[in-house]
């Protein structure tokens, strides 16, 4: 789908033109034919609806080259993903394109759109980076604050050469394990129930980091769990409230949350687990909210990308902090788990790539959880953002999604 924002009575209204989304069935040619027929059959009807929504707002030409590039990239991503559904959202300047392919649940015949809800998985980490940057810009914390400053009840935090800082946690350079399930957790049908805040702090109080902080990268969900706890204390509320205050409300997000309402649950897509079974969508504990806890929609992800790009264009301090490479890979002892290929360093949760091979400076973050694979890319210097989500967890897909999205970013940045 393609939608264009316009301001009417200080509210953002979206005119919508459908460009695709089709039930999955075998055969590339049949799929392409179905896509084309839907483009032609829907254009007139929804264009009229868009004119009604836009009212007397001045007409603006749609960027057909952008539309075509996104359509082709989205189709290729969907065909390669083997997922029940895939959604792509692209922001470039004032234009926003959202396209959905497949079905929100296998066999239901319902196409995904900008209102369909999914998990963004570890893309949640860059939202935590947004919170960190916002609080730092307001002087409520410093990126170099030691984690110990925000420990509950002055709990001890072990060190290795120097204290762990909030920046170390945000750049995966604190020397902490990837995961830390509580070995004494009670058996549960929820695979996330073993991750416990009290155990996190107990463990960090008894175990030093594996490496001196800032000398190596080890991807760590534990680290972002601790960071989320620190951000909550610095922000003076629980993490979900601080996230809303610093990110979702300022960005105008309406469906981005850690806990779905009953109404939102009806729009939740069904994702497949690594064994191609419907994922039960188990809730995560609040200590995982900063690392992988967010639900969202393509409409909200487009708004969030535009918020980032507008903030960068306006030179706002929080976005300067959020888009800075804080830890170059060059000179580190090792780089593990942080998307090393074609990357040059870490931002606040972002994996950053310097311009090369026609691609601009890119900030990227991927995720996989609860039946969904996601990937977000920003190019602040080019006013460009791309988000893709597929409703199937297949980690072999990551490399393909990354390369195709980077290729699309290079094409659109010209």
C-alpha cells in the first residue's frame, strides 16, 4: 500500500492507494499476474477515497519511481521469504510507501496492511537507544554513567578493568553473555519466563564481564535488559511509561506498545516458528521490553522512521546522539554477533555501515522473535528509511533480507 500524509486540522491523515498484497500460492508468474491485476482493479476506487480524505489539500504527484522500486523489492523479498506474509515500509522525503503481501494468518485470505500488528523483536533495541538519547539530551543521564548508578537498592555490579557504562550496554560492548535464563526458574509453557530481573542483577553482582568493557562486541539481550532497567530509573517510571514519554508519544505512534489491548490482539498477525508451526505469541517479561518487547504496525514504523529523519534534518541533539557511531569496529579485539558483514561500528543499538558500493551511510537493526523477522534501516543523510517484517522465523533469511534492503537503499539514495 502507498499512503501520503497531509495535515488537516493539525492531524495526520493518510490517503491510501493499494499496490499489492496477495494470497500465497505456488508459481512466480501466477503471483506476479495476481499482483498486477490487483494494482489495476483497486487503483481507481482507493484513489477516489484518498481525494475525499485529503479534502481541499493541494494535490501532490506520487513518486512513481519510488513506488515501482518498492513494489519490485517487496515482491522479491516476499517470494524469497517463504513466509505467510511480508510487509515493507519505505520513507523518502515526504513520500511513504507501505506494501503488504500474503495473508495475516495462513489460509485466512486477509491481506496485511498498515494496521496489521506484529512483533518487531530486537528492533526494540534501537527504540531503547532512542530513550537513552532522549534522556541524555535532556540531561537526565549521561551516556558514560556507570550501570551501578542505576542498580536497584545499590546492588553491586562487578567490573573488569573499568565499570560498565550505559554506552557499553547500548553498543553491545559490556562483555556480557547473550542470554541469561534463571537456572532455578519454574518449568513453563512460556519460553521467556526464565528471564528474570532479580536474577539479572544477582548475576551481575557476582560475575565480572568476560572482557574489559569497550574492547569487544558480544551481542547481549541481557545487556539491554539491564539498560532498560536503568532507563526506567533515570526516567522516573516503569520502562513502558518512559518509552511512551520519550518515543512513542513524541513520534505520534498509535499502535506501538509492549502489551497489546484486546482490540489490538484481533489485528495481530500469525507468525511461524523455526519449525513452520504457528507461534503461540508468548508474552515477554518486562525485563525483556527493551531488548525485544515491542509490537507495532507498518504505519507506526513509517511514522517512527519519519520522526527520526525529521529530527536529524532539524539537527536536534537527541537524534545526533542516536545517529552517531559510538564504537568503531576498527581496533576491537573481536566483533561477535553484531552483523559484522558490511558494517563498521555500533551506534545506540544500531549497526552502522559507512558509504560503500553505491550505498549511503546506513544504520541497521534486525530481529527475530515470536514468529516474526524484522529489519529496519535508516539513512539520515539521504532522508531515507526502510522497514521489512516477515511472519516466519528463519534465521537463514537474514542475509538475504539484509542484502536486498541494502540494495534497495542504494537504489533509492541516488
